[in-house]
C-alpha cells in the first residue's frame, strides 16, 4: 500500500511540475471558443480502495471519446481494462469497464465529470457489475488531461469472484487528440 501511495505522489508531482513550467495566466473563458469538437484520449489510472475492503489497489488503461457539445458541456464514452488487486487470501479481479458520462467545464478548462456504466467480467462465471463515478480534473491546451475520481462498484452477491459493493479513489493521467 505504501508503494502505491508513493507512485501516486510521484505521478502527481511530475504532472504539477510539468504544468507549472508550461502554464500561463488562467482566465474564466470557456474551454473552447466554438462547440461541437471531437477528441479521443488515452489514459492510465491507479487507485486505492476505501476501507474496509478485500481489495488493496487498482490500475487500468482506457480509451475515451469526447464530443464537445458547447464550450461548457461535453459528452464522453470510454472503455478499457481494469485490474483490482486483492489483499492476501482474496482473488484479484479483472474486467472491461464501459462508461458514459458528461464533462461540465464551470471555470476555464477545469471539469466536473459524473459517469455511469458497466464492468464486464473477464473470468468465466463472474457477473457484470454496475460502475458509477464522479470526479474533477483539468484539460490543458496541449492535450494533457489530469483527473481524480471516486469510482464505485456494486455487484450481485451470487457472483463467485466479485465483491458486493466497494469503491476506489483514483488518479488518471491522459492525453487527448483532437479529431
């Protein structure tokens, strides 16, 4: 657990140093001057679980499609791979998360992002779980996207490998390409 915390702190420090060397005065202008843009983003995330939990930490990668409807609102869809590492005596969990949501940009390029979707189990016999998430983040003009979120998971208690309900606090570092 201490190793994961050190890794998360190192990633956050690196991103903040990078952002500080490339930042300009921030304004309250919208994230885009004109709406209706498309972006595709790739990202990696790492997180730790709320206590008590049979899971220790999680990591994953994702591909995100973002459709900017207006300068202040975007619709998102994402999919990827997530692995939740269990504590000793429990089974690790792997699944493919598919989420939909919105991004609201209240101040400049800072966003609030609620999402909901499903986690499709990779192991035979496992059940699909509901995923709900909410977070905040910042999209830099150069394409870098840094966010933090809470991601909750609920599942049918009859699943042999999954948990009934748990959640993680995660940080995501990504890069967005304009289409």
